[in-house]
C-alpha cells in the first residue's frame, strides 16, 4: 500500500487536533482579546472627539413682484442665481465663508492643553485677548499664557521676544511686544487655577488667526450636497473638534447665503430705480421749463384758447413733434447703452426700457447675451482665479459681444438720425403753412405741444418707477432653513460601538489566525495513526504521558503495576511476540531520532515489564556520548560498556543488579573519544554472545540515529529493533529516518512505539484497531477506576482553577 508523502503543512482536517491546539493557545487567545479591549480603550480615551453639525436649506423661486409684473426678462435674470448647482458652489465659496468668519469670534483661538489632548475653548475661554499686529509673522503662532494670579500672567513662546527676561504683566493692560501689542483680560480665574493644577503649568495658549487661511481650512472640511433635487434642498455639514464652533459655522453659512442672495437679487432693481430717478429729474426740469414758458406766454399775450382753425395743422405738427422727441429719446438711450456697454457697467437696467418694443428685439437679445456673459464671468470669478483659461475664454467672448452690440447700436442710431431728418423737413413744411396763422397763435401751440410731450414722458417714468419699486419690495429672503444645527449632538468620531466591535473582531481574528497558522504548520506527531500513514514499519503500541513529573529515565512499572502506563508497556511486551517468536535469547535495540523522545525511559520500563514475566533481562547503555541508564538506576558510571570493550573490565564486574528481580544493567562507563569504533568492535559481538547465555532478553539503549549513525549496526543485528517517537514532540519529518532505516539500511522488523501520548486522546480511542496497537480505549462511563491513576473528568471551571493554581505555585 502506497504511503503518503510527508508534508510540512497539514493536508487533512483533524477537528480533535484543532481543538487540542486551541486549548493549548487559550492564553494567547485571551491575551489577544485583552489587547484588543485595551487598544479600544486607549483609542476612545485619547482620541479627540469629532462633532458633526448639519443644517438643511431649501431654495425657493417665489417672488411676489413677478406675479404682479409677469416680466420674462426679470425672470430670466433672477432665475440663474437660483440654480441648484450654482447655489452649492456659492455656499462653499470663500465669499460666503469669509462673511461668516467676520461675524464669529474667531479672530483669536483659545486652547487648553492637557497631557495628551488639546481642547479649543471656543466661546468658553476664561480669558480674552485684544491685539494690535505690528509684524504679520505673529499670525498663527502659538503664544503660551501662564496665569500667576487673578491679575497677573506671563507670556512665552513668542518669536523675536526676549525669552530670557521673565516679565510679569497685569491683566487689562496693554503689553508692547516687537510683533504685536496685547491686552489680556482674566474673566474666570477659578477655572484657570483649577485647570492649571490638574493639567500643567502651561495649560493655556492662544493663536491670532488669518481670516483667508482659516477660510481655506473650513472650505476643505465644509460639505455642501443636494439632499433632494426635486425639493431643491441642500445639506450643509462640517466636522470639527469643537461642537459649538461647528454649529455656529454651519448655521452662519446658511444665514449668510440667504443674505448674499437677497443682496444680489436686489442689486439689479436698485440700479434700474437709480436710472429712472435720474431720468425723472432731468425730465422734471424740462417739464417745468415748458410749463413756465406756456404760462408766461399766456400772460404776455393774453391768450386762453387758440382758435380751432389751425387745429388740423397743429395736430399734424404735434404728431411729427412727438415722433421727433421719441427719436431724440431713443438716440439718447442708445448712446447711454453704448457707453455703459463699452465701460462694462450694469446693462440690466436698459432691458426693461427696451422690452415690449418690436423694433428693439435684436438689441434686447444681444443685451441679454451680454448680461449672460457678465454673469458667467462673475460666477467664474467666485470659483476660479482671473488667470484660469475658463475666465480668459469668457473675457474674449464678452469683448466680442460688446463689439457686436456696439455695431448694432451705431446702425440703429444712423437709421434714427435719418428718420429724424425726414421728420424735421416735414415739420418745416408744416410750420411754413402756419406762417399764415398769427404768430401769437402759432407760438402758443408750440409751447403747448412741448408741455404735453414732457408731461406724458414724465407720467410714463413715474409708472415705471412704481413697477420697479414693487419688484424691489418683492425681494425678501425666500430660502428656508428647514433644519438648524444644534450643539447637543453626540460625537461622530470616535465611534464607540464601531471601535469596540472592530477591536474585538481583530482580537478574535488574531486568535483564530494564530490557531489556524499553528494548526497548518503543526508538524508534530499526535497519534499512532498518523505514523501509519507515512511508513510501512510495524506500529507496536503507545505509551501514555505520565501525569506527574518523571525523574530522568526512572523505572516506574514496579512502583505502579496497575497504572495505565504499566499496562501500556505490558501491551508492548505482548505485541513483541508477534514480531519474532523463535527460540533462544532475543536482543531488543531501542533508538530514536533525537534526544528527548524517551528511548531510555522506554528501554528501562520495557525491561522491567519483561522482568515481571519471569524472563531474565539485561540493559546495555550504548549511548556512550550521552549516557542515562546509570541515572535511571541512580548508580555511578565509573565503569561499563566503554571500559569493557577496551578490555579494562570484565562483563561480570560491569553487570549491576537493580531493585527488580531478573533485571540487570550495564552502564555506558566513562565517555570515550571514539564511541562509534567501540560499538563495531568485535568484542561487542563477543559480549552479546556472552550475555545471551545468561539472559533471555538483551535490551540495548542506542544513541539517536537522527544525530549519529553509531547505533545502525546494532539495529541491523537486533531481533526487535524499536524506534521511539514522542507525541507532540517528534516531527513528522522524523518518519523519513524510519523509512531510510528500512529501505537503505535494511533494518528488518523495525517497530514503532509512540511515547508520551496525552491521556485525553487515549480515553477517546486513539490507537484502537491497529494490528499492533494499544486497544484499551476506555471512557469514563466504562472502565473508570480500573487503573490506579484514573482521575474523574474536570469541568471547565476546574481546569481554569487548576491552571491558575499551577501558575501561582510556580
């Protein structure tokens, strides 16, 4: 039957082995859990809490002025500021953030310094600082304040100041330093004193802040996201170590955005009203002059009502004169528009004056495009620098639009002047007809016409002013703050539940990984069945682990004949009969791979069990490099095999009696320089022949063949070559040495004994069912008390108690 190849990694799953390894690593497992809990505690204890403040803002498009006027152009220019995306960019822009910072007490930041954590005393500082900056390098510097009494203090850590000179300053008095002048007021000395005693002498410090730098820092942490696009709601969030500061910043951003939006929406209407007011003022002067001229003419010429004979001519002249004034007004309007377009002034005020006139649709359209480009330029200026490619592109498009609009206006002015010249010629023709009318009557009509025209234009401007006043009044804060940030929310970081859970999971995983790793890399032999998977050598039996500490290679079978270990050796003795059953004396050679596997212990106790059966047994200690037989029998090692093989002693003088009948032994003797040569000395064969005449069984304790090859010749000569492996000590690779002895060294009848098997594994039947196995697999329900060293099962609590008792005794 082909045997498995020996692998350094476990290839099959053994649940009982896994449980055994887990039990052996219980303390490591518990240590990982404790370390995980300790890590979680340290993280929670020494990590500064992070608070999150959140407010929700709903954008609104309601405008009462629009519902009254229903002007498409007004709607066009005001709707663009209400777009969701542009509103989000405006909210997190430096413009809004700096407006907020100017209204919060953040010119100076106050801090209390602990041994590990530092807290910002926003709106809670027990002292206040006023300053006058002389050198900008002081901005952002940490200035430590050491309060000596309720009225005195010291300053330190100031760059450029004479630190060696310890100066004491009084509160509420200006301190003149090279970088700045300070005046510190002590508001709550009791709090200061308590914190200085609990923390350290340098418990307080402050910083003078740079508004732009602080704005940049807040913009990085400020989160502005659409919450519901259809409902036009925006969520504003920020995370800060100080809860009140985070709350004030978020609420301030929402309020300042509302104010800024209101100011921008009102700006166009305000400029239009200013233009109307200026125009009314000039028309009012002309109207007063016309009225005064008419009244003066009436008084001088005593004219009340002109005759109706010239009414038709006058009506025609009146119509032509009205057109002429309209042309003059339009020429004046176009000139003003052209001037403001070229000067980059506000042009939205002209749109309403031109709206509704069919002949000016092209100009209105081009003005609208120009206004769009101006708005885009202003929006980009908020989000980017003037050197950006986007900004430069918009400026080029803006210049092109201005040039186009200028050409259109000049063309319109040329047409108007042409029509005006035509109307002037027509007026001159009509006036020539009036020459036949009395001069007084004609002059009266002319003055009357001028007055009527000015009066109509004045009334129209008053109506426009009323309309735009309504529009201006309609601009009220329409954005609704649905949710204000509150300074009583729990910290979002560190997350206590998450950190504890993660730490426990990491601890458990570390424990499991350790167990799985040790299981996979576990290369030690646990049971006799494992040995049988890798070799054809006979499995002679197993020797259980002794429950107490064993002196070096001591004989035990005579002290506890009814013990499990004694019964195990008797089982091995019985199984030896199946290996070689010929007549005459037999030699048993015992070896192992390395020292510590229990070959000497097995040799002595196997000899004792055989001696109990009435056979005469002698033990030879051929492990002359590291002899132990003399220690097992507690005798001197002055002479033995080494002196016998060199001819200095005789066999009779080297054979020693043990306390057990029929059991003798010969120690190794003094350690020789050439043990390998002595073992293959012909005198060794002579000694064995001599001993076979006296004893029934000769047991030879050989050196480990995995270390030296001295014992291989004796293994080849032995009737019962025994190879000792130790459970939970010998590695699976040692089985390769057994296969080598069989295949290369031609050792016949090689048998294996597994030493030091855990009693718990014996109870559950390990080794049962083998040809040469130990088959007594009694549990506690059957066979308990049969052996003297049987013990009742111990509960988990009992195991833990015993474990700690052993540690305490140690």
